[in-house]
DNA sequence: ATGAAAGCGCTAACAT
DNA sequence: ATGTTAGCGCTTTCAT
C-alpha cells in the first residue's frame, strides 16, 4: 500500500483537499466543517495511518521546524551535553536538530552554514571559530535567526550566550598560586578564538596581580589538527622547564594533557597542580587532580533556545549578550 | 535584496526556468545549451549568489539527503563519537544528520521515528530499545532504509552492526576471576535490551565455567529513569554483600558507579576489581582501575554508513548482520 | 538550442 | 459548509 496524500484522502472520501487539510490542522470548527465530516475524515485518516509530508508543508509555509547546531566537534562532551539539552528543549517546541561539526575550520563552517540555510533551517545555534566573518555577516544582514555561544568575536555583532572567561580563569589560576605555585605554564588550542584569548588573559592577569612575571615561553599553543601529538610535544617541553603548575584553556586539551602526564610524567604528578577551563566528569576521578572552571551547561542551553526563540519570533534589531558565571571547582 | 529563485534568474536574464535549471545542474552540455548561455547564467548566478532551495528540490525528487540518527542519548560518549564519525562519512556523500535521543523509551523512539519519516529522511541509523516492534516492523515492511546498531532484538529482522556481547563480557570477567576474585557482582541497566542480556549471560557463563555459583542476588538492575540515585542504592547494597569485584554492562553505568565508589567507598577501592563493557577515555586515568571491553567505534561507524548506503541503493531483500570483535583492555 | 507546462504535497485566500 | 484554485521552488518530459 502506497503512502496516501491529502489528495488521496480527499478522493477516497469524496471531499476536497481543502476540507481535509482544514480538519487535519484542527481548523475544522473554525472553518465551519460539520462535525460529521470531521469525524469521517479523522476516522479515515487514522485508519489508513495518514502521515503528512513535512517537506511539502515546509515548502509551502517557508519554515521547517528545524534548527541547525553547529559546533567544532559534536563528540566533545561540552558540545554533546549542550546538544542533548537543547534537543529536548527544542523538541518541546516542535523543533528538530540538525548537526554539523566544523573542526574549527572556517571553510567547513561556511559550507555547513550554507547547507543549513539552503535546507531552510529556521534558526542556527553556533559555536563559531569566527575566523572569517563574511558568511556570518551576510546572514546577519538578512536577519537570519542565530544565537552564538562559547565563542565570541569583538568584530561580530550577534546574540551571544557566553561565560565570564577572563575573570574565571584568573580566579582558578590564583588558587594554585595561593597554594604555592611559582612557575605556572599554560597550554591552549588556537588563541585566535577570542574566548580562548580571554582565558589566556585571565591567566596572565592572575600572575601579574600576584607579582609573578609572565614568561611567554611558558605559554604554549597546540595545533588543533594534530592535537594528541602536539599536546605531547608542547607539554614535554613545558615539563623540561620545571613548571610546578599548568593551566589549560579547555576540556579537550586538558583531557589530552592528562593522558600525556599519566603516560610520560607519572613521577611529577604529585608535586604539581593543574587548572582547567571547562569541567568534565573525568575530573572527579582522574589523576592528577584538576581544579576546573565548570561552565553552567544547563543554563547555557536554556538561554540558547530562549533567545533563539525570541529572535525567530520578533524582528527586533537589538542583539543580546548574556554572560553567565561559571562555577569554580577546587580539587587541590 | 530578497533571495532569488530560479524563476527570478530566468526572468532577469530572459531565459526560461528550464534552461537555468539545466545549466545549474551541469546538464548544459548534455541538453545542448550553448556555451554562451551557460556562461551568462553561471556568471549571473555567481553574481547574485544564488542558493537553491533544497526543500523544493527535496519535494520534487522525493529525497532529502538527510539521515536520521536515533540513539538513547546523544551525549553518551559512545553514541556521540559514532555520531561524529558517521556525520563525517555521510557528509562526504552529501548527507546530513538529524539527531534524536530516545531515553530508552519506546514512546519517544516511535514518535521520533515518525517525525523523521515524515520529514522524509532518506535513511535511519538507530540504536533501538526494541521494546515494542510495531513501528519498526511497519517501516521494515515498507522497505524503509534502516541500519541498527548496539542493540538487537531476536524478534526483529533488520540490518545489524553489532559486537560480540556475550563472549567479550565472558572474557573480561574471567580476567578478574583469574586474578582471584570470588564474589563478583554485576550492575546493569534495563536488561530487556537483548544486547545487555547477552552481556549478563557472558558474566554468568564466566562464573559457571570457573565453578563459581551464580548468585542472582549479586545481579543488580538500576532504573534508567533515575540512574544516579539508583546506581547508588544498588551499589551500596552490593557492597554490603562484600563483593570483591563488580562488572558493569555499559559505560554509562560504569561512570556513575565510579563516581559512587569514589564518593562512598574509597577505602574499598584497593581490594576490588572492576570490569566494564564499553571503554571511555576516563578509564585511562580514573581510580579505580577498570578493565574494559572497548567496542571498535570507527569500524562500527564505517559499517553503519556502508550498509546503509547499500540498503538505500539496492532494493535487496536480504538483511545483513555484522558482528565485530571488541578489544579487551586490561587494567588490573 | 530553448521553452511551456505539469506536478511533487501541501495551505489558504477566495469563491459558492 | 465545502470546493476551486493558485502557488511555494524545483525538475523534467515533451514541444518547437
């Protein structure tokens, strides 16, 4: 049995497509369709298990009830968890999620943005790498509903859900300073992401305010393309400098670094302290202990869909910028 | 400037929609469109940055180049990683991923399946809870392209990418027996998932073959709805029985259990051994040490899109069942 | 070498 | 109270 369309239903029952459509969309009463007709249609629709073609509906209405979720890597626990939360929040409002991972590459990001827009997503939630603003600015100019998170660009005016990067990192680093650390290294992925730059700034500020000289040679950048190997190289080099603490700017790099530390520097673990921006479950049981800056994930998810919904509904000009406070989790 | 459609392009240039469409789809030569016309159209299209409406295309062609990915929880690292891998594999073939989390509930699963089908996804990759086979059987009867993984139902004939559950679990449990464990508990989520039942069977088999009596009271099932609390309760009760090893049937429950162990039973960690089906990064650094059965994630992903593609292309009757071998990672 | 027109399945303004 | 019709943006057969 082939799939029935509204047309089939109408023909089978001897009504017009219009009547059937009205009934199916609960406009029966409003459109003065007789109770009897309504019941007849509903019964038949149920009998043949009619399923509306959402694509046709989308083409007609110009909306798809689909939201694009664009992040560097959907399997990163931070993005995965937020993804799960917004999936549920959006589902409650009738939206579905289509996902894309950009690998921090503007090229991939642009191509995915393009695809999503062509697929007529109704809105976009994105953790952009903000390397090249062209595509984003074009979309913004068209008033395409977008909300950004995790990352920010000072040159792009959009709706942002962010966390206090600089201050939080500063507070975290100060914890290990208070504990006695004197020579503190830092490991980060590409700092041309502004949020990461802020985290690095926080680290520096902590040193400065505590009269520790900022040594640029202790600030190491790993290559995103070859994270595992690059982390190992940089970390090894840092260890040779005899640092007594290390700060990491996100969960991904911390996880890799912990692995390296356990593999190659087990003996040093006890004399050192570690600080991570981002918190992952792992930190609760991992060796070494890691003091971490936990982003308020449920809150972020909540604001993301909240603001996106507002943007999709009203055509307001004003951009929102919401900055949330992370929670510092001490594990020293 | 409003978005241009093919019609606009045609009007602007004085050609027909047909001609423009042919050129846009690289059928210019095949359809004998003059070089000059082709160039003109291409140039203009580029100038105004024309973007085809994929929804319209989908409606016309009956395919959307979208694949539905349906799992219990997209933020579970196992599903997230596979998600990421198939996202990339599918992207290379022009497909996008639309995701749904079912929370192990058939109701949610059915509703998502329905939505995905109504949205005309071209295929489905699903880790079903297989609680009620109605919806799945209906889809299978319509020859809807689907590939299943991680879970299996003996009552449902579909394409499966699985791992050896029973044997792997048996081997893992035997490791701790060899190390001297005598009283081995087991913690699992809902065993009405057949794959989990197999893992439990493997556990039992290991005991039997090593002349250890199977004590049903040492086999504990946690409630999926309240995982954290239920894990705590069951684990505490198991610990009161003075078990000297515990086996867990998936990563989710192991992660929770590790947390409970660290919180409430730190003193017991050293005298005990742990075994987990599924491996997560965390196990490399966590206390306690956990011997784990690592599923071959990239291979699973690879087969998933491979088989799905085959199913979408040919209309072959035959169902495939691929069983992969996990890798045992000893950490005793 | 190019165009007219039908149609994918749906909605909704406008009849009747 | 129900039907006619146009149209969303695209592809494709059949004309010319």
